C-alpha cells in the first residue's frame, strides 16, 4: 500500500523535511487510515506539520526503549525537554541556558549541577536525539562545546511537533503501577480474546515485534492464525510486500525484496554476522542433545551459562571476525552480542530470575562458514 511502509518504518513524516513523502501519504490517506484502523487499531495523526502512525505494541519488550539512551536520567531529561517545549510555538527560538535552568528547577529526583561533566554529556545526547527526530533544530552555535564548558550558549528552534511525541492516554497514568497497566489501557471494557481486539493484537505482534510465540496449548492467538492465516498471508503480500510464516509454536513476518516497513535482520554489519554464527552454534548444540529445548521449541538457561556459550562460539570462529571484535574483552564482546540478540528478538532476558530464553526464531535465521574453515586467527595456533 503506497505510503503505509513509510509510516511503519519512521517515527513520523515531517512535511518540512520531506514534502514528497508527506503529500504521497496525504494522497492515499483514506486507504491507509482504513487499513490501520481495521487491522491494527492504531491512530493516525495528521496535521499541517507531519503525519504519524501511533505504533503501540501489543506487549512490551526489553529492547523497545530508546537505544541511544543508557541511563534512566536521560529519559527524565527527554520528558523535561518535552515539557519545556509545550509552552513554545512552532518556530519559536530559545537558548540552551533557558533549558538547563528549566531542567534544574523541575528535576525532582535529584539536584542538577551543570558543572558536572557527565550530566552535560547526557543532556547533549538527549538533545541530539531530539534533533535527529526533528523535535528541535540548531539555529546557531555548537552544542559539543557545552560538554567542555557549562557556560556555552546554543540557539535552538522548536519545530512544533514535540507535542505529538508522547502517546495520549484516556486515563490518568499516575495510577498505573506495572507495564501491564499500560498494555491493558487500550482494551477498556473489551474482551481481549474476542473479535476485533484479538485481530489488532495479532497484527501488532507480527508488525511491531520479532514474532508471535505460542503461550500454552490453548493459545487463542494461534487458534486465530490457524483459521485466518491464509487470508492474512494474502493481506501482507498485497499491502506490505512481506510473507507470513506460521510454525508449530511461532509465527513471523518475512520481508520480501524491496520491502521497507522497518529494520530487517540480518543487517549489513559484522554484528549481524556474529549473531547468525551464534544462532547456528546453539542450534548445533540442540541437534547434538547438549542443549534440550522445551515443549515450545525454546530454551531457558542461566545467564552465566549463556555467556559461556557465546564465548565458546567466539573461540570457534575467532579467525573469521574483524579485528574490532577480536580485540574486545570477553565482557565487552558478550555484552555487545547479548544486547543485540535481545534487540533483534532472538533472546529474552529475565534479570530477576537470572535467565535467558532462546527463542525458536534462532533456528530459522542462521549462518555458518564452510566446513574447511578452521576458526583459527591468522598467525596463531
């Protein structure tokens, strides 16, 4: 469907940045709105500045945060920046000192001292995220200088779309206590396992996460796929240029050539290659009986054991890795690979139980070197 892929692949389409895409979607708005409303239950926000598809997942995953952020304080800074911009008009300008003063006054969790280098560095990281997402833009100055000197001034401009960054809620979220409270807020007075709500949930799970996994022998979502799978396959082929593959305990969307609905795996980078090797390594262990899968084809293991297996895989294929990954310490290598495997949906980490769950998708996407490859690093025994 013309324009729908752009809305799925991007946070929003900003008119000032890409008029061609903006008007392409506007021309097909009626068809797109009908599809996302009926199939996904998602809201389409359209105004003179931008077009946004509210992509609310059916279930939260650990990798769904802002990947650029590594500390909770950075999320706090982002929320305060959005609050600061609420009272500003589109194209209204402001200087960095106005923002830093606002954050210092409204940051309730702790006292903010901008003479601390780490805090300035975190703020600039969040500001760059806002710039990359077209929330603000730099009019004059260099924000990099702020990391070295707290007195540095930079002139910014509000683009006017910050108010659409956060999701709107129909209830007071201050009463929410768990992640599930947010997940269930879409289904007020609706039976989640019936009719339209179930259809919305399944489409969201396929499009906004790495796949659907069976949850018990009486999983209602898999019953839905059993009856409507063929119809959904035709729908995805026609409108999104991708294929639906359904297995015993899982279901996935496979992107056809030219499909642009979002990030794809494997990507064209070394880290993807390493994960492909790790997947093949684990599957071989399962075939040999060294690792035993559960009824749903997944594997649960202790985090320490998982990390040990990752290092064993690196040792096996070290000769095929680029120098950057050969030179990483064991801790750095494991952390990098583990985070990426979680981000791409191959594993799910439970820090409370100190467990990692290997998902069945590992067995669908693998890579390996020829049998002649000995795995030794050049120049070493």
